[in-house]
C-alpha cells in the first residue's frame, strides 16, 4: 500500500471505505455505528484542502483506507482513520498513523490524539499497541473536552469511549512499523511457547495449559509438521497455528496471536502460510470459533477476523469446554 495525500476524485471512495469499515461493528451489537453515515463530501474536502487527509492506495491506486486530522490544543487530533476490511491486518492503519505523526512533527505539534471505543478490539486496544496511552478525565485539554461533549451529544457514549494520546519523540521519529515477523514450522522446543499463548486466551476457550489433551494435540501437530509459529527477535511466540487437512476439507484447529502482536497482521500471515503449505482445491477451509452470543466474540475479534479473510458463518456446533457457544466458519478454496 502507498500512503499519499487524498485527491479530490478519491472522496466518494473514502465514503465507501467508511461504510465497509463500519460493517463489523454490527457483530459487536453496535448496529448504530455500522449504519452511521460517512463524513460528507464537503467535510472530507475541508480536510483535503487543508493537507490533512491521507489515503492508503492499492496497486491500482484505489483508496483502501484513509485518515483525516486537525490540530487541537497543540496536538494533531486524528478525527477518523478507517481501513476497508479487504486491507485489514496488513499494517495499513499503522502506516497512516505514522504519516500523520510525521506531519505533526513538521508542523511543530507535540503529539497525536484521538477518541475511540474502549472495548472494541480494533479501537483502543489496537492504539495502545501503537504506543497511545489513555488520558484521565483530568488530563483532557479544552479541545478534547469539546470533542467528547459533541460525541456524547451524538449518542456515542452508549458504549465506553476514551481519549488517547501518543507523545512524539524529540528526534521527530514517527511510530515505528510492525516488527519483522517470520512464519515457520513449529518444533518441539516451541511447546512452552504454545502454552504461553494458551494462557492468554483461557478465559475465552477454557482450560488448556494444564490439560493433558491439549498438550498431546500440540505435540501431535508438531510431529506431523502441521503446526506453525510466528516469531520475531524476542524469545516469545507472537502466534501459533495447528492445522489439519483431509481434502476436500481443511481445518484450522487452533489459532492464537499473542496480546502484544494483535492487530499487526500476525494472524493473517499465519493463515496465509497455512494456506500456501497445505490447502489444495477445490474444497473448503473451515474453522470453529465463537458463536455470536459468546462474550469472547466481541472482545477477541475472532469472528470479524475470519470474515475479513473471506469466511462466512455456517452451522452451529457443540459448545466449547467453557460452555460457550461455537459456530463453524467456512471458505471455499480452489
């Protein structure tokens, strides 16, 4: 993706991006957000003419994401950043934030600020991974208080919202890009790493770390060369995947991304490598994930993640070990 200033002819496409980016909110029980109208063309043109509207353009130079911002109390306030689901998980949002940070430094502004939903996986938790911190009410500037009051007047406070701030480094550096990630076959030495990943999601999936059955499953997948891991420069795994193939059916048995790596494209990279190695069409690829009423569906973002990869919800299946609902998601391949 190429980050560039928006052109006048891009503006209708930015509205389309906004509508598509809003659709996943419906799965979180937030249909009002999903149905909210995108910024008007004259509003987008205001930001464009001010030089504070950037797009991420695909290989055909079509906008797949955009960011608009305005100065507020000595910081550059990110008014909106939206990524089309087809471009999600590729670091596009991070790149747009980096471009905004570079602009802020060039204008002598000390920070980036934004307001966002506190509990939506691709909102506040994502920005926290980019280095933003949540501001206490006492830390809000007059401009941020005005923005929050306007949001409240539009009904956005039906769901928890926060103000966040990213202080820019004195040397002018923008937020760094995602770490270099390697996807490789898992080895026996990675077994403790799988347990570490499991410990981060037991509240959603049920007991695993102390379960002999889970230990056996991980080791069996490793021995059959049907397990992948995502690694970087640190000692901990960024993600892990267990796979099974009985053509024409292919199954994602287990996929977990570490808390610190969520929203950086690790899950997408694991799925891409699994597909490259083991999926042969024609056939289908399926995974069992949370039912729509499961608390983990919203918090983990799992259903949205698979839908962005082209999966569609199918039949319900038996409950998970913790007693919560489960549903099959399926994608045709080949």
